[in-house]
């Protein structure tokens, strides 16, 4: 968690990054998700938490739907998503192998004018390039003050997104939930 003082806004920005892995029940699909949570705090008010996220998904994944769900404890609410984007990302990996072989030969060396035993070498270079394509599904959502209070009092929190009709469920429990609660209650030190 990082707290940054913004003299122009006369406020503090509190940010936290969190990595989560989603594995859907009855499915082979796994989704890596990186969250970037931020809150703005000033002397008179605390703005709601903004969550920016990036989901790494299979290359054939559909873009995210505009709405999903948020589950706090046993209560489900609709989650409205904004700034949605879907990009195909291709990474390349190239490996180069060089093999040198040597043999003894008798006779005239092409590099010298002497006769006798000379070492000749042969160098072979091979190159192999592989590629992998995946999708990055990005977006944002807000946590309302009421939702933040419910999260602080809860022992479970989850976000459900949809890539087309495929669900992506990101659950926060135990240590991850405690880390999120510390973020939601963080305040700048007095005098800063």
C-alpha cells in the first residue's frame, strides 16, 4: 500500500496493487487478475474506492460484459463496469543454439601455408522462435461507501465478471480480505 500526498488536489491518494487467480468450478479456465485499488482522502471527505483491473485470459476470450456482480458475505449486488477494453497480446520467445565441432585433418590448411596436422572446425547456428497470444481484458468499477462498510464487516468478498457468457470469479477471503480491509481503513498520518 502506498500513500501519496497531492499538493495540487490538497489530498492524499492511497493505492494498492493485488494479484488474484481465478479458477472456475467445473472448468479448465484460469484467469490471472491484477487489481489497482485507489482512494482519495482529503480533510473534508473520502472519495469512493476506484478499482482498475486487468484480466489475463485465453486468446479466444470474448470482451467483458458491461455488468457483473459483487458478493459481500451472502449478499449479491449488480456491479457496473466502465472503461472496458480487450486487447490481443502476442509474446515472442527466440532461442539461438550454436554448435561448434572440430576434426583433425591431414593436409593443407586453407588458413596457413604449412603442411601437417591442422584442426578444422565447423560452426552451426540454429534459431527457434515461438509465440503465444493471450487477451488482456481491462476495466474499472467503484465501491460505494455502503459496500466498503459491508466489506469491513464481512468474512467474504467476491467479484463476478463475464467474458461473453463465461464467468470469471475473483474471491477475497482470509489474508487477501484482511489486506483489502487495511486498505479501506488506511488514512494518512497527521501532519502529512
